[in-house]
C-alpha cells in the first residue's frame, strides 16, 4: 500500500484563505442533496481532512464520495493491472453476504473455513502435489503476503540447518531475477535477507538458470522462479532452474529449494500449458503462490500459498486454533480480514471447473496474441513478447522511430480512456522503455479493436512531432499489480 500524507495539494485549495475555502465547501454541495427540499437542510459540504462535527445523511455521503470517484480511471480499460475487474453478479452477491465474516474466526464461521480448506486442496491437486490432501496452504490478502510467508519458511528452514552459524556469523541470501515483483525486495529488507539479483542481458528479460546457480552458496535460503514476469508476461524456465540447482548439488552438496511465484501464471499454465513441468512435479519446488484476484478471476484481494508437504513448512511457524473440536493450522501475516474473497474463490472454482478456466484463459491469450499482432503491423512498434504465455505482451517503438517514445503513446492513450503503462526496464537494460498490455477476462475482442482504432488515430499526430516530449522518466506509470 502507498504511504499517504494528510495534506491534499491536488485539490488546489490548500493555499486559499479560510473564508474562500468555506465558500468552496458551500458550493461543493448540490442543493438537491438536502433531506427535504433544495433550499434547506445541508448548507455546506463536510470537511475532507478532519471528522465532521455532525453526521451526514447516508445518501448525501454516498453521493459526495460517488461523484469524487468518477475521476478515477475506468477499471475495465485499465490495461496496466493484472487484477480482476469483472465478476458475475452472483459472485458479487455472495461477497456482499460475507463481508461481515472475519476470516480468522474459524470457530465462529466453520463453513467459510471449510471453503478455504477446499480451495487449498483444489490448488494442490491443480499444481500436482504428491499428496493433495496432505499439502499445506492458506489464503492470504494477495501474492505479496503469500510470497512473504513462503520466504519466511525458506529462511526458517535454512536457519535450522545452520543453527551453529546463524545469526552470529551467517547472513542468509535469496537468489532471484531482477524482474521480480517488489514484494520480494520488501521481504529482504524487512527480514534482513541479502537479495542476489540475476540481471537482464540482451533480449533475456528474466532469470538465467546457470547465473542463478552461480549466485548460490551455503547461505542461500532458496531461488525464486517467476511463472509470468510482470515486465513482459513471459514464463521463467522453472525446469531449467531446477536442473541447474541439481547440477550444483551434485558438485557441491548444496541442496537449494525453489519457490515458484505463480502470481499470474499459476492460474494460467495448468489450463493452457498442461505439459509444462513447472509445479510440484519438480521435486525441488518447495512452495508455490498465486493471486486469486489476478487470473484466479476474483476481485481483490485474495492470494494463496501452498507447500509441497509439512516438511517444507517448519512447524514452529504454524499457529493452531480449535476448529469444531479439531485442529486448524493457520499461518499468515495478517489477522482480521473478510471471508468474502475466499468464498468468491470457491464460487469461481465451482462455477468454472477446469474446462471453464481453460476457456476463459484461452480467450484472453487469443485476444492478446491477435492484439499484439495488429499492433506490430502498424509499423511503429517492435514486440518484445506476443502474449502467448501470460496473456500479456510488451512492446517498444520500432528502430528508426525518433519523433515519439512510449511515454508519449501512454499519455495520448490516456486521453481516450485507456490506461496503458509505460516504464523503463531495470539494471543492465535501463535503455529499454516499453508499453505493456494485460489482457484479462472482460477485455473483449471488441475492446481490443477499439484500442487499435484509437492507436491508429493518434499515430499521425505522434509522427508529426519533432521529438519526444520532455518527461521525467522516474514518473513513469506503475505496473506492479
């Protein structure tokens, strides 16, 4: 979550005299919002940076907030986010019915707890755990928390193996590609683990298996492989990473586990790439996470993390609560949160099944590959990826295009309502700036055609520019969703 400061300079009123601010608050309220008639009741909009002195009628509070939120972007046209922006009305109804259920109160809401358990077992089966009924896992608020939990388990297992050296002399490290989501950097900062990054090189935009193995030593708690890089939508080669670590173990005896960050690909690959061996079929894969609110097709926020077996999750990290006279293990950073998203995940699993998920994800991939192909044919852009792994693709300006850059394109598309992020790649490829399009359920072929049509309309003006507009590249639009 971003940090927020109290002063809202964006509203343009912070420097006004109090008299003028009071007049603005009066004029901010539509007279029709009054309880009885347009000339009575409410005489001034409530303050926005302190609690109002008196209550506000419910319909007035709703309308004031509703009107301000109209200035947000349209979530369905947000091609930056991986997060689900459409669900069926029935799912919304179920979620509304469960908003008041605290997920942590498993004794009080045993059926909600049971639905969470069923989801864990379903995912364990989907990811080919040796014993799905014996696999351990839990729901989280999203993949960031799930990654933290998986990394904590890796660190604790390493600490137990190195009890004589840690924490006195040994400092643990975690190996990953420089393309990982920011939550992995947060983990290393919060839990005092040295991050070791495999840089990008040339046209390789994710981890290199041999380079990852070369960074490992006796203090490595694990290697992270990403099924679906947020930078370009590509799968990292999990099997090759495991093979490189197998060879390392044969040479040195070091047994380094792998965690698969399947935030997006964990709910795509099982349905569209069933022969790709990236999951618990790889003996070295100790844990996997995914975001239920991404290609799991549930509104935010819900994530999942699973371990191959109890051996991969140290017992001292698991807290146990009484569950209908039984034993319910829990392991999470957060405590209270609504059960609505977990219920919605079970609804979606039940509603779609494997064939339904396959149809939804295949449609998204087909739209992505067709859209990327149409953009490539415009002649002004070069594709980095096509959307044939995750339904996500990245592209940059073609060689020889000097009149505009990707930041100009992003800005102009925003004028048409499209939110398409432009950003610069990390270390060793900072020279590369790209646009990225995420195709999700709800982004139809018709919407894709409209995007191409708008792109065609703005290209003549972009081509007519003398040069790219000056822009602070540090202010590039965000994309880690």
